[in-house]
């Protein structure tokens, strides 16, 4: 039986671009396997490559190989015509005959038009036109088709099966135009040892062109266009001369990381024995090193300028702004000399990473055509945004973001800890503050960041199309793309929850003391993970066999591994407590820790044995046994204690849990919102460690003076006593985005008292020590205010807007007897 692409395999993305309505079961419509693919010989290699991949995708779906022709006269019935406005003779002919209009995409970066044409030429009944304003525009149009036909971008990288069909029909009225909103959308392979490095060495012989072919195809299918290559002991241009050729074939823009100027990998400096990485003492050798790099990089690129210390270290304290500005000026002369054109015609970026941002804040400037690449704090919190009243830059602004990091307060490299609501909230800020030229994210080993990678690049394509309220729908549609519609809602729940739970504290930071044992918090956390794992395993048991490898990689493995890890540390806590009380359960808990520690390795082994060992090494990252920020060479089981039967005190067991007092209110449990002065209050669903969050919108709103009828939210509470009360406000760890001396502020009051204005992050230094360390480790900022309650009964807590960008997660009222816990008391 011939079937169309079922509705269940359509994503939210297709719906918003108008694609869903054009797939049909009408046999009189355009039959894909009865067509030939036409691509002009004069087209760029990327367009030809995209045509070949489309041919392969159609064969994956239908089992039928349709021909590729370079002369449209060879077409006998129907054609899928792929090309660019500039190069395709057939498409130019159609445009000149007014059979197609490319006005909607002319001059638009990476824009594409997909349209059905009847009788476009003699002997051709129908033509499905896929035309791009440029080579990537044409390719994106092609890969949109492949996605429509049921080929997930992750078909190879996560073993997502392709649903087989006899035929695919497309309606004759299809006309879709599309183009990205963020210009450069990229991924940074980093921190790639031991996992990805071990895998690439075994499967490809290293980070060579065979590896990059696979990676570049993935990037394009996800509608990205830009990468920073692997750089831990690797050198993209030097290690394999075919790497640059593959980059051009796939049309991927190459950059180098924030501390690797002028297209030279840092490891090349070590290899050349160039001496000191010091511009004042070794200027000539550095200039020659950079000159050679620019001459070699003849492909499409973005050139990093500026300079950090050797090996991504800070520059010395004595570094002067004048010296850094001179370095950039000299680098731009090298660029101009090597390319034979003004430096401004070669895209460049200056990364305001770590201490480099301090240089900018103190007055250092670079030419206007250089993109200022702003950064997060390595933990997903943006450090700086341009002010709305700043003069626009020709080079614009970008963001360097992190899903993975090596550094303080601790490495986090093992599994995904990046929930979509937080990514959305921070990148929405970037978009609204006109940071729109480069978005690049450190993805570590690529796997297991599949889900947040998809979201990051989809959101970069069009931030206007995915709102905070639509993140669960996005997640469900992503799950549908990978696993079909039947279990998509349940799988979306699993994806969202494990990201949320993992973000409470990175797995590498977990230990027996993370959660409170006496309050029952530890048990609650483990119970949540256990319930999540049970649901994940139930779905695994009913999924068709073809989906099981993909499901294990994308859903079951991270849940299974993290449920096991949390249970292990919980039992360490139980063992410690039982030992102190000489309880009979002491040894039982110790044995359980050993069992769970062993299970961790077995879960990793299960991953490595998938699909005949296809993904061997990729879960090799150590994650147990940290003693400081750097990962241990080997994992080490947490210490446990045993007691002899003679030491047991009769009747002793784990103590009864203490009552958790106080009042806990989730941010979205308000009684009333007051929306004035153009400000409204927006719930960010599932954002935060426990519930949902609340923030003032738009995020570009001006500051407000709290009081009276200014924007605020009211929470009604019943207090059982009078006296002094502390209200702890829990916030997402947003940083001092505009470097104001007061930081971002909010205000709080009870009943009719004067609002107390509090700074959320005035202390922000984004260093590896002090308060910032606590904020990011706990993924929360907690601020306290003290209030006088005159009498018991109903009272109203008022949360006032002062600055935008402040994200409230919950309020906790404490009369002084609140038992301390990591997440705070549960909301009733």
C-alpha cells in the first residue's frame, strides 16, 4: 500500500513554515520516486552534495533510487530541480519566463524557496523547485525535504530509524520560503578527551576528513553553518589536508576558538616550537605563525582576533589595553596582506571571554566591522548584553554559550544538564538585545547533547517561532521525529524531566551531602529519579525493536545512569548516618553503594556495546571521585563504613525525619498580577529547579520604581504567628548583564509596607571563587529580606519589578525554625 508521510512525523517546525499542509496521500499529486533530481554542473559542490544526499534519503525511505541528471532535457516526466539563483541555467530560465519569482529570497542570506511548477518545460509535467539565494540556502531547502520525508538529522548520529514507505506524495500548491534569523549558527567540539577522541581514533583514525564529513552533514541537516573544530591536541588545518576541502564541499564556515587567533590551532604553536606566547618579547614569530595560518585558510571562515594567554590562560595582570589594541591592528594588517583585500571584507570576531570582557569594560575597542562575541560564564548564564541605546556595530554581536565545560568550580562533561527552558530564557535575552550575528555553543563530545543541540540551532534559525509556552510542544515534536507519535508525549516528559533534575546540580558536583537526609529531601529526589526510570523502562519495553538503540542513547541511558548515581550517593548518606547511630542497616547501605557503583560501569558498558560497538568510548568520561575542579584520572567509589554485629545498638535505626516548616510558594502560584507601564508578567513553564518561573516581559522593558501601581505580583499567604519573618526569594542565576554597579534589582514587600529594593547579583565577579561559585554549583541565587508581621492571618507578599532579566522561581517564608535543605521546602 502506498502511504504518505504521516502527520505524526511532522514537527512543529514544519507546521510554522507551512509544510505540513503540502504532504498528501492523493496519488494524483507529485510522486517523489517518479521524478529525477536535476542539478546544474556549474553549481557549487555543496549543492551537488545536497542533491546526492537527497537521492540517498529518498532511497532510505522508499527503497528506490531516483536518478540525478545535469541536463534538464534528460527529464521525461517530473523533476526535483535543485540549485542557486546564480548558477542554475534551468532555474534562471524559469525566472526569466516568470514561471517562478525569487523576489522573496533575492539577496537574503541562506534563504530558500520550494515551489511546485506545472509544465515548466517541454516534456516535464511537474517540477518541484528548490532554489537558494546561495549555496547553503539551496542545501537547507533540500534537507527540509529530507526531514519531511522522515529522515531525522540524527539518523546516523543517534541511529534514529527511517520509516519505510512505498511512495511520498507532495501537493501541487506547495510554496514555502525560509531563511535564518541568526547569521552564523554553530557548534564547538571541545573537551573532547577521553570520550570523543577515543571514539574518533577507533572509528576514523582521528579528527580527519572522514570524521568531519559526518559532522558537517549533521550540522547542515540541523541548519547550522559554523563550527569551531576539536582543539585538544588537534589542528583542523594541519592534521589532514583534506579537512579544508571537506569544509568547502559541505559549505561549513570554519572558525577557531576564542583563544586561537588567525585560524591557527593552539597545538600548532607547541608543534612549531615557537617559543614564548608573548607579543612583547616574541612578536616576529607570532606574526609569522599567524600569517601562515591566514594564507592557508582559503575557505569560508570567521577569523578570531585578539590574544589570551598560552593555552587559554588569562593574560598577565600587566597586560595593557594599548598592547591588545596594537595586537588586533597588527593582526588585521596580516589579514589584509594575506587576502589582498581590506581586512573588513574578511569576517572577524573578538571574543569577550573571561578577563577579556574586563578589558572591553575598561575601554578597549576593536574596529566596528569586528563582531563582538559576548560569552556566558561557562555555566549557561550570559555575562553581558549590549545596551539598547548603544550605537549599532557593523560587525554586530554574538554569543559563545556552553553545554559543557572544563574548569571551576568543577568540570561538567558527562551527560546533558541543560534544560530547554533555561537555554530559551537566556538566548531569548540575547535575541531581544540584538545579539544576532553569531550563536555558537560548546557541545563537548557532541553526544549526548543531541536534544539541546537540536533546540539551540532550531531556535537560532527563528527565535520568533518558539515561545517559552511552546517548549513542551517542541519537545514532543522532537520526540515524534525520532520515535514516532505513539509515545512522543511520554518521551517528551522524560526528556524535559531528566534535563530539569540534572540541572539542579551537575552530576560531577553531587555527593552524599548535596540533599538533606533528615528532612526527607534525599529520599524525595531519589524517588523522583526512580519514577522517571520506571516510566522510561516501561516505554522501552513497548517500543518497536528498531527504535531501541536510539531510545537508549537519547532517553533511557541518561535517566538510568543518573538515577543510579543519585541512588548511590543517597545510600552513601544513609550509610554515614547509620554508622553514626550504630544502626543495624549500616552494612546494608554500604553494600548497596558498592552495587550501585558497579552498576555505573555496567550502564556505560551497555552504551558502548550498542549497535555492535558503534559508540564505543563515548561514555568514557569520568564522573565519580572528583576532589577538586579537575576530573579524576579514574573513578573512585565514595567511602563507606562497616560495623561489626557487636557494635550495633539495639533499636537504633535511621532517625525519624524532622518536620520542614515554613511556607513555600512557586512563582507561578500568584493570586494577582499587576501589569502596567507596558510590562506584563510571564510564566516560564518548567523553568527552574522545582517548578515554573516568573519574569517581567518584555525583557527589554525599562527599569521601574517599585510601589503604588507599578508592575508587581501578589501572593496571598496565611501566617500562623506574628513577629519577624524572613522571606527567601529563589532566582535563576542570572548575572549582572549590563555591568551596573547595583546589578539587576527587584523589590519585595508584605502588605502595605514600603518595598525593599534588593540587588540580585551586585557581587557578580564570575570568578572561580566566592559567591559565583555557589550560585552556579547550586544553580540558584537566594536572597533574603526581613519583615515584621503584626498579627497572624492572611497577608499579601508583593514581588516588584525593578529591572528586566530577573527570573523568580519561588518564595519561602521562614519564621526561624525552617529546616535547611538544598531545594527548599516542598510546595504543598
